[in-house]
C-alpha cells in the first residue's frame, strides 16, 4: 500500500474517533469526512482503490441506490393523454409537481392584456400536441377547451388550424404523425425535436432534409408563422407574409426560453377586456422581452385561446359549458379549431403524495 494512502486512512480513523462525541448531535460530520476521502481517492487505481471501497463499502452502493430510485418522467410520443394533474399540486398562480412547473400570469401594458404561461418540464415528451378527429389527416374541428382538458393538459394554446389553410403545400407533423410534408417558400416553419428544442426554418428552408442534416427527429412541425424570434433576435416582419401583420388583433405566440423551458402567450383583443390586441411586431418584441431564444406565431384573431383547466373539472362531460370556464384569456366566444399545443404532467396517480 502506498504511503499517501496509509496516511489518509490513519487520518480518517483519527477523524472518526475524534468525531464520536459529536456523532449524535451532528451525524453529518462523519458522512462529510467519508465523502471527502472518497472524492480524493476517485483517481486512485489498483489494489489501493479497491481496498478503500472495501473499507467504505456503502459509498458506491449509496450512489447506485440514489440513481435507481430517481424517477423517470416519460410519456409516450403519441396522441395519448398526459397524466392526470394532482389536485393537491395547484397553487395560487399555477401548478407544480415533480415533473412540471407552470406559472400563470396576466399582465397589462400599454393598453394590452397579455396572458402568459411560464412552463418548465422534466421530459421533452411532456410538450405535446393534439388534434380533432381520430387521425391527423382528418379535417375535423372541435373546441380546444374540451379537447385539451380531456387530454389532461395542465395548460394549452391553440395551434395553426391547418384544416382552414387552402394551400396544398403544408408541412405539418403532430407527435410524429405526418399530415403533409410539402414546403412553401412563403411560410416559416417551427419544428420541435426529440429534445423538446425549437428549430425555426425561415421560408421553409431545409425542411425536407431536416432530419438528415441535423441528426434530430421531427416530433412536431407547424407551418403558419411568421417566426418572431430566432436565436434571441427579433426578426423583421415581412409585410407581404399575410395574416394582417400590421393590425392590432388577438395573437398567440409560443417561445422557448432554454432547455425544457417555455412560455405561452395570448394577447387579448376585440373584447370587453379593453385590450386592443397586438401587431406581429409588438408580439415579437414582447416574446423577446420575456427571454425567448426562439418564438413563433400561431393562428390569431378569434382562434387565440389559452386553456388552464381547473382541478375540479369534469373531464368526461360532453357539454361545452362544463369546459368553457377553463379558458384563461378573455374570450367572448370560442371557435372550433383543428389542433392545439399543451403541456402535461408525467407523474402517474399511483405516485401522488
């Protein structure tokens, strides 16, 4: 045995003896001394390191147990519902369990009412999309307040309402299911990958070769836009893009702040809330001000909706009036739409505390 190792072991024994009087009141002292020696010995090789593992046999075992007991929060990449939110996890301004944290906010600035949902998740699979009908290729529509609630959404916003788009060239994927994959140089595309990261493709450039060139999988793809923020920079709004860019209207934006960190935004308009709506430039600047690294515009006007289901809602009801109370933003009347984006809990009911 090497001399330095012998010295360290002698010091450890001495530390243990001296620490005995304090063991009852401060049991953490011995544990700290043990881990200090282990950290110092991580680089040792051969018999000396093996001997130390024998001397402190619980060191690696404790590490293994900790890893084994760490829960894995994953949902299937399909159109199934998320886990039912735990009613006990609702707070005054949001929801939080071991897999997700959602903070809801209403903000009034310069005559506009902004509805904001701040979201952090543990797994990319908790970023989910849904659509009306049994298949993504069906041209069905339904109320998002109902559909999202029945999928156990913690919070949701409207998508792009693709069934109303007359253009044949669409690039739309939902939870790995392809509706259509045709590019359109007039439209920007938002792709979410297997890591939950956003990829903004201006003028649809690179969409057809995305998986090959990036090595990432397309989980969801949206063609609407325009893109608002790319790599932290507010983008110029092309006035020939369409969708009445320069007018103040209800708007829906979706942004990524960082890894597994997002923000959903709906600006009220056309209603009794007194909010005048926003232009695309104003929406882009607002999203950037929230810290978005990437942000994208979804269908606006009467389509703009944010759904925050209450814990006591009846999820099996077929009556719309049982769901409309879950609409977070001001909305005089909800419009039936084709698709939506939502975040779900990944903690099964069997693990509720």
